C-alpha cells in the first residue's frame, strides 16, 4: 500500500484579544467525491526535509506568507486512508502551530479561496472531523500557554 507523509501548519494571527485562523479551500482532488473541502496549509515532505522545513515551505507556497513563527511545544499528527488514482493510500500529516502578522494572502493555483475566521467560525467551516480536533487542540494550547516562538 502506498504511504504519503505531509506536514503543514495551523496558521493564526491576532487582532487585539481575538485569534483568527487561516483556512484554505481545496478543490476535489481524489476524484471519488465532488466535494471541495476546507483545511489548513499542508503538503508532501520532500526528501531529507524536516517537518518544520516542509510546513514553512508549504505555507509560503500556498499562501505567500513568509513571516510565520512556529509555536514551541505544539505538534499533532493525523493518520488516515484515502483513495488516489484508484489506490488506497495511507497518509500521515504532521501539523505545527504558526503565528503570522500578515493578513494578506496570495493563494496558489492549488486552492479556490481562503478565509480568516474566529475559532468558532473555523470549527464550523472545516470539513473534516480530524481537522476540527486539531484546531480544538491548537486553540486550547494557545489559551493555556503563553506561546514561545522558535
């Protein structure tokens, strides 16, 4: 069975006491469903690349953001199966938490749109349960801990 490894980030920005999360609108890519979906920036880990390097590269490629700062101590991994090219594929995605000061986004041709949303709005907008669970953990992490950047 083919295996894919990806990395990405839950990107947020602050306005006063409010936190806004960046969601990207993805086109249908599997061919099995006609459904587009909302999720976080992510992509394949390239050879010899570290998770942080992949997440930074993918965020920049997909959003144009160059100023992200990762929050020390947060890393979540999701595992799932999907069908691609008629094959069942096992995928892992490592998600880091990253802050930006920039709200201007230049999405790549891979995406259909983006939104900056409050926590409650982002929970409603995200398509998949596993992404919602990671957002819950990220938001709780930010609420409990004074983040250290790395």
